[in-house]
């Protein structure tokens, strides 16, 4: 009976995975189709990737996406790491409510966050005389990336032995030097994971970017959306395939890193054999 339930569960899992990834697989396959067709295969070609790289509008969107993602990930990582240290040193009665507030952008609908930030920037822009553009887009990405960094760094801080910091200060280290020499190396895996997740989320974001970028700035996801309004070009297949490959690579790197950390942690806690 248990075997039948297990087989049924596996079949259901495979069916769900097929339903989720079959359209992406078809998209990738037809990005190499020679004809401008979404149903008929005529031969293998790379011309759509060549036309994609020669499209100035798409490449401009690519540079914008990479710039915003890299800058927002770097700034959010620095801010989120310092915020995590501050939260960790707070009293528990204050820490829990603030962490709950930190998690709001994660569970809040993207469209609500995007509209709210758009209204905020428009209101401030009317007073401070600025418009929606690269700056507002960058601030929006930093805002929704910081919670991911905090969630990645906080577990590492909880695993940290507080006696190490006290010992470093007793030996003459200032708090900043103890933070740089003792705390940072211990929580570095969490910082790197938070930075990679922030970079991935920035590349993948569409809704918040759509409401905060204005009319003069366009990311790759916004470019794909604008291209789908007209007749769907095979260049969209090529662009979507490259974006999927980039995000998949980052997610695999994050998972592989977490697995390697878990294996090192298990080896470090493995009891020694006594002779």
C-alpha cells in the first residue's frame, strides 16, 4: 500500500514538473528554429541570437538590468548585513516586531509595493523636482532586496559564538576590528547567499520595475513585455532562454553553495573516534 502511494506521489510530482517546465523547454527549442514559426520546425539556426545581440534596444535594456541588479545587490547586501547585526544585538521584545516588519515586502503583493513606491516617488518628485528614472528604479530594487539579505545573514549570526567577539575585544580589538576580523568571516556565507539572491530577484523583477522606472528606462523583463504586445518575434524566445539560463545558473550556484556549507558543517561537528 505504501509503495502504491509513493508511486502515485512521484507520478503527480513528475506531472507537475512537466506542466511547469514543458513551456520553457518548448520556448528554448524554438529559439533555435530557422523559420519564424512557433509550431513548425524547419531547421537549426543561431540567427535569432545574432539578431538579438545586434538589437540596440534589447542590449540597452540588458545593460540597464545588469547595472541595476549589481548596484542594488551590493547596496542591499551592505545595508542588510549592518541591519542584521543591529537586529541581532537588540532585545528580543524589540527584535521580533522589527523582523516581522522586515518580512512584509516578502509576503506583500508586488503590484501593491510597486504602486505604493510609484505614488511615493511621484509625490516626492513634485516637491524635490525629480522624475521617475534610473534612480527611483535603483531605490525600489534596494528596498525589496534588503529583506532577502537580512533573512540570509540572521541565521549565521545566531550560529555565531558570542564568546569569540568578547575574546577579541579582551585582547585589544575595537568593535569595528572585531566585526571585520571575527564576525565577518563567520557570517560571510550568509552574506554571499544574500547577495546572490538579491541579484537574482533584481534580474527577475517586472512589476515593481514597471511602476518605478518611468518612461525613459527599461529593463529586460519590461522589454520582453513590450515586445509581446506586437507580433511575437523569435528574438523573444532567444532573450527569454538567456534570461532563464542566467537565473537558473544563479539558483544552482546558491543551492550548491548551501549544500557544500552543510557538508562542511556536518564534517566539523562529526565526533572524533577515540582510540
